C-alpha cells in the first residue's frame, strides 16, 4: 500500500469517525442507559443526553483513523497472495486486526463516556480524574477484553458483508459503486451485525459500569452474560437492541459513506 493511500485511509477514517460519533451520540446514550444495571430512569432517562460527549469528541478521530489505516494495510498485504474465494476471509482478518489496534484508543474513551452517560450530573473531567484516582490506568482499560470480543465478531459480520454488497452492486450496474451506494451497503451490514452482537455489547456495558472490585468488574464476559441471563433472561441480553440497530444502521450509512467519499477526494 502506497504512503498516499495510507494517509488517505487515516484521514478519511478519522473524519468519518468524528461525524458518526457526534451525530449519533444521543442514540448511544439511550442505548447505554437501557443496558445500565440501575435501569433507564435511574441512569438519567432522557436527561443530559449529551453527557460524556467531550470524551467521544477527543477519541473519535484517532480511534477510527487507527482502525482504517490498519484495515486497509492488512487487506492490501493479504490480497497479494490470496485467491478470490478467500476475499471474505481477508476482510475478516483485516477487520479483526483493525479492531484490536483501535480498541487501544477506543476503550478509555468509552469507559469515561459511558460512566458520564449514566451520571449526567458529573462532568467528563471529574469522571476521568476519579477513575484514574480510584483505579489507575487499568481502570480506563476495564472492559478492553470485552470490547475486543464484541468488536471482532461485529467486524467479522459487518465488513465482509459490506464488501460483498458493494461488489454485488458494482457487478449489477457494471461500474464501481458511488459513495452513497457504499453508504447504503454499510447501513445494511451495520444493522445486521448490530443485532447479532447485542448480547456482547450488553456484557461490555455492564463490565464498564460495574463497581470497582465487584465480580462483574473483573471483566469475565461469559460470567457477565450468564448473570444477565439468570436475572433478566433473553430480554436482558438484547437490552437496547432497537436503538443499537438504529444507531449502527444510520452510523454505517454515515461512517462508511463518509469514509469512501473522503478517501476518493484525497486520492
């Protein structure tokens, strides 16, 4: 992959990340509060819907940029030696590597954001300083494993499906898809991936919001899922599935459409 293409992927990814995270922040807040162990109303209901937005604003660009520069570079390396029937596997591996790298930036931002979303009266800076004081740096990375375990299955579904839909549409019309068509493919792929990975998202939210020192806070995803199943059943595992699907479908449209358009402009 040429340096110019790498820079285009980095900048386009960062711009797309900022756009989608800030536009869809209210939906994300509603989803987090629906998944909160204290319940939607006690977590703030519809009050302070932009609580935690500074954390998102700071983390969005580097997080999305890190994902796409990793994704495009790994995809470029693997494409050289792979047959066409291995293309979906190439996209899966590239997306997985991208998520592992991006989560190094995403998780601290997500921890602060989600705690602010369920405590709208506390400022983002206060939550950040309190987390560092009480738990240290490792407190900011609580839920790293659960986030990666959520994001990798999500990307294993979303990105191969996105690339497949783009290729299918391109073949049907006889030319490469436009950015808006890529955005539509991203919306379908994102919505489907969001639905099937919601239980992992609920587990990640519970781990990040759990009291320090509690069993849930230890980060055991399977234990968190079992606990939710025992206390709330299937409805608990799929808490927030509608706003999550809505947010990620719309997010896939904005995020992947913006990424394609910005990248085309830069190349």
